[in-house]
């Protein structure tokens, strides 16, 4: 078991949600659901984060911020789209300023749909993201050795 599985660090960004999913992300990290039992730590620095957790849809105002946070994260990294807005644009999909889900700006590895997404689904998505992170780490290691 590598260090990612023991302590994945997550950075959370609210792209433009109604805050329903943000409240659920906080609930997942608080003692009630206790994502910290899996070693999940919330950080505010992209350079320390392994997992990028995004809520809300991407629009013209925040697409550059989403791309910048993603660019600042070190490899390997995983993106989790939390909530239906982050997955596809949700109820705001047809708004004039909404581009769509997070996958319109950066590559997404795990989707956690729901309106609002449940804390259990967020924890499942983060656990799935850790597995993907381990796969990416192993691929990077094998690529360097070859």
C-alpha cells in the first residue's frame, strides 16, 4: 500500500454550485461521516493535493480558475466531479454562461452524481479516486524505469 492510499489530500473548489453539494462535502469531512478515517485531509494548496474535488458547473467566469488549480497540482492527480452540476451542468446546463460540467475544462476521472450528492457517494468517489491515483502512480513509476 503506497502513501496515497494512507493519506490522500483533497482540494475542494466550488465552481458555481448552489452550495448544496458543498455542504455535503463538508458533511463528508466532518465527524458524522468521518472521511478522515480513510486518511483524507482537506487542503487549500493545490501543490499539496492529490485529488481535485469540484462542485458546480463550469462557466466563463471560473473556467480559468479550474484550469489553473488543475495545472498547479503535481502528478499524479485525480479529478472528482461531485454533484450533477459538476458532472453535466445540471439544471444550469442551458444557462447562457454555463459551459457544462467540469469535463469541459479538465479531464475528470470519477463522477459522483446527485442533487445534492450524498456524503456516502462523495466518500465512495474519493476511495475510487485513490485507486485511480495508485494506478497512475504505478504507471508513472513504470514509465520512468522503462
